[in-house]
């Protein structure tokens, strides 16, 4: 999580947090015939659409983000 400032019209600064753009999404894995539910970012959804779910899960498992 990243933090920063809200800046008002008078330039008074108050602290704020930037939340990641996460979505809970179901994906169908044709190799196993199962549906899986993942919490992924918007960029993660684009990566899954580009590589395919099997390749994306393999990469995520190698990096320690997903445990099958």
C-alpha cells in the first residue's frame, strides 16, 4: 500500500492511502476442468488474458503468489 497526500484548494495537505485495484474473479482452468476464484488486480486480469490462466498460475506459483 502506498501513501501520499490529499491536497485541497488551499494546498492544505492531509495523509491518504492508495489502495490496489483488486477484484475477486472466477477463472475456468480447461486443463483441470475446474473453476478457481482469485483476487487479482486489473493488471493481473490483463496478464491472464494475454498469457492464459495455466501459464499465469504457473508463473504465480513459481514466484510464491499462488499455492495450488
